[in-house]
């Protein structure tokens, strides 16, 4: 069984929500989608053995978070043309793709939009920015 470290993971973004991806520069960590599903309690007075009963509810693609070494003038970080332009865009939901450095180059592809940014400017360290995305719809792992 092969094992991999995280070095080499690639995050890409397509502002138009299609397939024209641009690699986001200077990413240093990524937490991929964490899909979940609601459970619906259907326990009734005649449920057997005093155990609660549930059925499957609606699925949620979860969130994605990533950190980058922030450079405000770098093309993919730029507020007017880079990923931060998504913050002000209300009509289009971009498509994102995370490619893992495994032998098969496994990919998570999902529609999503930025819900939060957290810039940091420490006195004696690099500028960084944490970004959170909300997955909108079905993420695909292939």
C-alpha cells in the first residue's frame, strides 16, 4: 500500500464555473470537502425495542479551507481578477479542483464560493491568508 505526504497538492479555480482552471499560487495547506448528510428522526410510539429510528436526509458538500502565502499583487491573489474577486461576484459560482499527489492524481472537483478570508500580517513572519469555501452542490471525487 502506497503512502503519500501532502506536498504537491494543487488547488485550481475556474471563475466562470467551467473547465478553464488556473492554479492558485503559494498554497501551503488545504482541507478538502467534508461531505455530510442530515439524519431525520422517524421514531414513533410503535417503534420496536425502544430504539430511535432514522432515515437519510439531504446531503451537504461541506466546506473547504486553505491557507496561502499572501501576495496582494500576485495574479491569483489579486482582489480584482484573482480568487478574491469571487468575494464581490454574486452571480457566478466558480468551480474548484484539488489534485492530490498520488499515483492516480485523484481529484476533488466542486462548485463553491468564498465565505470567509482571514489575512494575517505578523511582524516577523510571512503574510498569509486563510480562505474558506462553501461547497454548493455535489463534490466529485475521481
